[in-house]
């Protein structure tokens, strides 16, 4: 499948041995699935997913034509464009990417806003190293990366015009502290935008025992502490007392194809794994099962792809803020 201009022509993902599936300790503030962390550090996840370890966005026309006709990695750039457009951020001069991975989005934002300073934070020194390498390859001087706990950031209050969090909330053991800390470092008038996997809202219809069992499987396989609903995220934003224009939205429809598409890219190009032996095959098969179970959870409504955005009030008083649901057809 040909790549379009969004993907840097010089970009070459790492291709090194696939590690066996192991489990790493959960870190305070930012836990990640061990298999994904190991794969990213070793280059396998990067090989298949590119620089952006998050879901892609498939338009109505692309879904109608069939998601397999879409370039898997290019769909991720479309997601960033759509998330940025939805955020309505106004030419930020300072951007924080919370849970930046190997920095794909940070670099893309740095290129989009050449007059801005973009910073990506992660708990992984290996990710910071790789992110920095790729930034140097692109001659990007307005982006940097730091090892930092998202729940206890070193930045002073009111530091960033845009705080961006794409698929990091899933890993946070304290969602309230996560939202409050991002709000703290956001400048008055600045934009907070979050994209995250969510469980369905269970206030009207509590989770069944089967629901809980399915969620527990996902927690265990990818070391997630727990999920919450997009409505709960909206309430957390409102609860800071400092955020207004709080809006939530469900982007399951334009993103759900990523789960099965990620399986197919391995089917089309299996050789990096095939030659690694039985341990690699076992690890990959486990990942495939989890990816399919994720797809089914999103397909039947147990999970949703939550989008949350808000503005930090200039007067610091957002206690009367309402949470609005964006129901636009995507």
C-alpha cells in the first residue's frame, strides 16, 4: 500500500528481534502494556504501527470502500488532523503531549506549528531516546522530549497553550489526578483535548458480571488499571472548577476499523515475526486475540472511543460549566 506525503520519506522503522511476552511492573502515574512497551522498544510495534501508536481515523467514504483499502499508518495522521480540528486550538505557542510514546504526534504538531515549542512526556527513557533521534533526523528544533510522570509534572502552573493527551488516559491509575494535573499546567484560555478508550456509561445500566469479566481480560492483557466513561471524564473536567466549554464525543465509528486493520497489516507482512521462532508466534497470537476482543468490545458498546475537550477559564472559575455532548455524524 503506497504511503502519502504525511509519512516522512526518510522514515525507516526499526526491524529487530521480537521479544517474548513478559510483564513489567506498573509504574505510578503511567502504566503501559508490557508487550506493547517491549515491542516499541525493540522496534516491532514501530514496524507495524509507524511513529503513531494510536488508532486511526476512517472517513465515511473510506469505510464504505472498505477499511483494508486505506493505508493503516496514514489513517493515524488523519486522526491527528481530525483531533486537532475538533479541539479548535488557536495557533498555540506552547504544546504539551502527555504520554507521547516515540513522539510521532509531538513531531507532527511541531511541524504543523513551526512557531510553537512542543514537549512530549513519557515514563520510558527508551521512548524519549527514539523520539529524540527521529526529531533530529527531521531537523525539528522546536520539539523536545522528557521522562516525566504525568500525574506529578515538574512544570509550573499555567505553562502551556495546548495540552494534548492521545490514548494515555487508559494507562493512568488515577484519572482524577490525570485531569487535574493537565488542567494545572494549562494556561488560562488554553485548550485541553483528550482521546481515550472508555467503557460505556454505567450510571443508567450497571455493568453486568459478563461485562466486568470482559473488561478484566483487557485490563490483564495490556496492564490497564481501569477504564472510565467519557461522561466520567466530562465530570472530572467540570470538577476541577477551572475548565469551561467542556465537550464530550464518541468517535467509535470512525476509529473502530483500526483494531482489525492492525491484525491485517501483520497478515500482509508477517516475515519480521515468522523468522523469530515459536516465542514470537505465541506473543503475536496473544496480541491478535486481545485486538479482536477489543474490536468486539467497541462493536457491541461495552467500550467507546471517548473524546473530551475543554478551555481553561480566564477567571479561574469553571464551577458552573456544563458538559455538552457532541453528536455530530462522523
